[in-house]
């Protein structure tokens, strides 16, 4: 049996205490290191999350606010913005300046290195990822990753620890309705020629003459009737009631303009003859129907016209053009193509167009369609307005979670997608030319997920044509109805109004045209809907009236502008150069993005 002395027992106890203390210190040291590393890694994660969130928000803002109609370019710019933003940050002293784009969301960077993985999600499909360039990708999701090397963990055998965090950025839902003016003055800058188609001579040797009247009744050497439509027929700031293409309303050419007058007149046709303007008759002593009466002298005859055609070469005085095998060497050919007299040999001969156009012109199916195609390309400023509006919708559709509506308007706004204005092709006094149905559509907003109405709007915009008056109150009233009844829950709402004039037609809110518009703006204010107004001033004289009814500075409901009356940040944009329309619509797109971030 071994026995210990008291001294030995004391020494053994002390050793145990020392050993216990050493073990305790080691445990505390390990626990301390572990706690430190855990807290440090959590700090890394927190700072990485901040950098990732900043990158996702910057990318979303870039995606929403840029003037880009190409989804791939839009996504690539958003990616570059995200990377640039991420690179400007540091995480626990580790610079992210050299962060790389990763190929997936499970990337594991080396120690003290970082990366981000960027993907685009479809908010209309449960936020599922989509391929780069897919226009459905409106939400930016970013996974940031960094390799965190523990400061003291190597003593415990701890190596590089990959830290990852995810953030998403996007804009709220936006519902916007465009009110698009297609009233008669919207083609007033179209280059046109007024022509008197007149027979001269007998049946055997006679020919059709195409006379461009002298527009100055008091001067034989005065200017001739070609140039911009407004300059020929626009006697007041509100514009001309005449259109370059059907419905032409040619009976209004007797409006006094400066020193001259043009009177529309065409010989009444007889039975049996047909051309594209609905003319029916027989040869009348060598004079085919649709002419100014031959060998007739009467008051105003020198200023009389039978036709108004678009200068399809884009010049103020037509000089000739050939497209796709269709030759238009002179104004005579343009007139006959517009009438439909060059479609085949039978109508070519019966209409006596063969006695008017150059011998080099041969009839061919599609002549009239080619004229109409080229005429629409030279119809101003409606062509520029259609293109600018289409680009506006494309930008919004590419870069935001937007749903859209369109209300075209003349004497009234459209009621549905198939709304048309029925009118005489030439004039009510010349009913034999027939009537046409001219699009004045309303494309309704939809609250159904993903039903943006973008495609329908883009397809219908080019079909609109100029006709009628300007009822701003009616179209704003319809736009408010659309946004109140068909918008998505929680969406931001806005109206964009485009017009080239001022109110000329009243109803339904008031019998006074201007009061009618202002009352509609008050409805928008009550509903919390801003109005962004674009006033295109084709002539300086329209500016005071346009500014008075559209401005964003006078909110008086009795005398103010519709943008100011509606409030909520709506703006008025005065455009005096048609080439600035695109930039103005793009500017409004940026304004709307600011609206959804507000």
C-alpha cells in the first residue's frame, strides 16, 4: 500500500489545479477563436449582403430607366451596372474590385476573392429564371460570393469558407394608358399637290391634262398648289380640316387662305363606268367621268381642283420616284395610281388614263397599294408620332413590369379595339367615291398576369389615320375609366396624352370644349392619376392655346392645364420640332420609372 505525505498530496492537488486551469484556458481560447471567427463570418455575410443588394437595385434601376428597345442590350447594361456597383464595395477589408461574373449560384471563390452570379426572372411566371435577352426577365436576382479565410482558424485546421448571399431588385407594377390624337390636323405637314384633272379635245384626239392650279387668284404668276398641306389649306392654328389620304374632306378646300381660294369640283359621272373612287359613267363626248368639266369657263375655275395627292417622293414639288418596279415619273401617274386607274388594261383604257400618263407607264396590279404605302411613309407628323409612341411602349415593355392601354381619339375616343370612324373617302358632296371605315381603336388595359397588350398596341398604331376634330376631355375621361376599372391591385398608374392641337369638340362632361377637358383632368386628380402631356406645335400660332390647356403650372380647375389640374407629378412637354417627339416620349418613360420608385 502506497501512502503520500501531506506535502506530496498538496503538490498533486496543485498540479491538478494547474492542469485544470491550463485546460480551461485552452478551451476558452478555442471557444474564443471559434466565436470570433463565427462573428467575423457573420459580419462578412452582412457586408456581402449589402454589396449584393446595392448591385441588384442598381441593375434594376438601369433596366427600368434606360432608353433601350433591345432586351439583350438592356440585360447586358443591367449586368454591367451590377458588376460596377459590386466592384466599388469592400467586405471586412477585402476589396471586391476584382470580382468576376460567375457561371452559377453555387460558385466558391478562392480565399479573399469574390464573384457574382446574375440572372433575370419572369415576374409573371412565379419568378422563374429566363435566358439573357428574354423580354420577360424584369427582375434582377444576384448571388454574391466571397472566399473568407479565418484569421486564426488555421490553428484549428479551418481553411477557406465560401460565403454566399442573394438579393433581388425590380420595379413595382406600372399601368399606363396612352391617349393618341388622330384628328384631322395630324397630317398637316404632309407634302401634297392639288390637281385639276381636266379633259381637253375630242374623243379621238383629246387628252387628260393634270393642272396644278395657280393659288393666287389675283396673280397669274403666283405660287402653285403644292407644298405642305397646312400651307395650302390651314387657315387657322387648329389646323386644316382636309386630309392627305381618305377620308380627305375635300369639300373644305374653299376655306380662304391668304389671298387665294381653291374649290373642289368634279364632273358627275354617268352610268356604266367604274374606277377605284367609285366613279361610274360613260364617255361623255370624249370626257371620262371624274374630270373637271371640259371647255368650261366659270368663276373660280382657275383655282378649282379635282384631286389631292401625296408627293410620295417626299418633296414639296413632286419630281418622280420608282419603287419595286412601280414607276411614278410625274404627278399624272400619281393621280391615276391614287384613283386606281393603273391596275389593269381595262380600267387604264376606260378611265382614259392612257390619254394622260407617259407612254412609259404600263398598268400593273398593285399600283394603288404601292401609292398608299408610299403616301403613308410621307404622311407627317402622324408617321413620326406613331413611331415615337411605338418606341415608348417598346421601352416600357422591355424594361418595366408594365401593362398598357391605348385610346385613339378624334371627335371622340375609341370604345374598343375595332372602333372605326365611318366617313366619305373624298367628300360628302362626292358620295359616288364611296365611304370607308377608318380605325379609331381603344386597346383596354388588362389586370390579368402577363397580359401587357403590347403586341396589340404595336400592331394597331400604324393603322390609324387622320380624321375629325379633337376631343381631349372625352379621351381623358375614357383613360381614367380604364385605369380605375382594369388596373392591377397596387400598381402605379399614369396617363400619357399626345395631341397636336387644343380641344375643338366637347362632351361628355361639358358642352364647352375646354371645360370638358379640365373636368376630365379633375377626375384624374380624384383618382390619384398623373397626366403627362405632349403638345406638338406644328405652327407657332398653336402654342398659346396648347400651353393653356395642357400646362403643368396652373392647377386652377377653371383656367388651368390638364397636367397641373391632375397633379401627382404630371408634366407638360411642348414639342416644336417633330424630330424631338422620340426624345420626349423617352423622357416620359424615365419620368414614369421615377414615379414607380416614388
